[in-house]
């Protein structure tokens, strides 16, 4: 299958599933809390297909499959509704008339379903393809090289996949964690590696690379460890491992966001829809289990992004509901309106910035400069 077609199909599958599950959370929570749902849409713009179910919800599949929405009945308040809208309200089934707890449950259910989907997908991978070894657990890994980074100190020194590093300047290396610590503490240093390649012992001189993070320098060799093969887990173990993995991804996301906000990680690392599409194609090429794992990670990201306390996102609405619960009355209409405008502008700006980052990574602007020049 051509790469472009695979990328398009993989991106449509990934984004379609994640959006559907997110909106399904809102839909099921609304039904549970007694709110009628008028529309369940996958995508925006002109509907390609639409049908109405037996409870009166209109289901849509639209031309732009980059998002979706659920429209609860009476989502707009009395001050925002037209006389025709108010006349059509179903008593006891409107969103705005429900207690603040019920409204919060409907809103938070979307991100919660994203987390549950991630757990389900991780568990399926762990129970079928197996759980990969944790790269963070280097204690018992032999210092055997699985891959050498292009342009790295290791490549310049002539290291190859399959080499086992026995010593650095005569200091024995019992495991990969020991190698990492020694290299990290020696930025820019000239060292000699004792390497076992097949049955030959080699002495390879190398100048370690220097990397900077948060104002600190550390050494880098540029090799990846040879991890043990994945091992399949029984279903109960797979579920437990999936919950643990989901928790670790959430923690990593929070740390990463903090590093971007604090400036310790370049904002150019922020990617958008185009990069998601590109990565979907790459993971699809690597196999089903890789694509499913990528979907799980992306589902967690979608849930966390929607929980950010920005008006127009689920998290922003939850902030308004928390204030309402504390004050005993809703936040004023004016405050909400200005909040939603500011939130929309912020999200639009982030989307534009991420798209520019994507296009820069793809080399579009370098190509344009070349053409214009």
C-alpha cells in the first residue's frame, strides 16, 4: 500500500475512533442523567450520512473528520435560547435544568472514556502481542547495543548493533544502567570502550557528545539498549499493567507540559493534526500492535487536553461548574461569554502554532524559501 494512502487511512481510523469514544462518553452520561441528546456528530461541516434513532437522536458523519460533538437538549440556557427553542424544550430532559453535579458528570465523561479506551487498548496489546520491557528499568539489562543513533558519538566510534560494551576506560560495565550513569557524568570526555563483537575484543576510542537540559550538561553516547522480547500477560495481569501504563503516560504528559510552559523543552515540540497523521502512518507500517499502542497514548493525550482549565474545553466548563457549586449560583453570563471567547482564541492560536510546527518539520518552509530564492 502506498505510504500516503496508508497514512490517510491510519489517521482517519485513529482520529475517528478517539473522537467517537470521547463523544460516546458525553452521550452515555447524558442519557444516564436523563438528558435528551439531539445530535451525535463525527466530524464537522456538511453531513455525508445522517440517521435518527428510536429515541430521537440524529447521528451524523460529516465531511471534515477532525473532531466531533454531542449536542445535549437544552444545552443553551434560557438567556441564550430563542422563543422557538424554549417552546420546543422537553420538560425534565434539558441539560441546563439538571443539577450542577449531573452537568459535570456529562462533561467529564468524555475524557474519562478516553482514559478507559487507553486501558482497554493497552490491555489488548499486553494480552496478545505482549508487554514490552520497560526501557526505564535498566538494572538487569546487559549493555548490548540494539541501535546506534545517526551522527552520534557511537556511530563515529564505529559501534554497531549487537556489540556488548564490557568496560569504559577499564571500568567494568555490568549493565546498561551503569553505562548510562557513567556516560551522563562525562560530557565531552574522551574515553576508550572495550567492546565484545562476535568473539573479538575491540578497543574503540570515542568522544562523548554533550547535551544540555535545564542549564545542565550531560554526556551522551547515542546507543539504545537491547530489550528482552515482549511477554504475554494473562488478562487480569494485562488489565493491571494497562492501568499502570496509563498512569505513567498521564504523569509523563503532566511533566512534559510543565517543561514546555517553563521553557525547559522547546515549544517546537508541540505537534498538531498533521504530525498525528504522519505518526499514524508510521505506526501502522510498524504493525497492528504498534498502531493500537499509539492510539492508546493519543487517547490519553486527548483526554488530558480536554481537561485543561480553558473555556470551550471540558476542563473550562468544569471550572465554571465548580465555582457554581461553591457559590450556589452559576457564573454570570458575561463572564462565561468572555471566557469562551478568550478560550476559543487561545485554542485557535495553539492550533495554528502546532500546524506551523508540523509544516516546519515537514520542510515546507525550507522548500518555499528554495523555490522563491
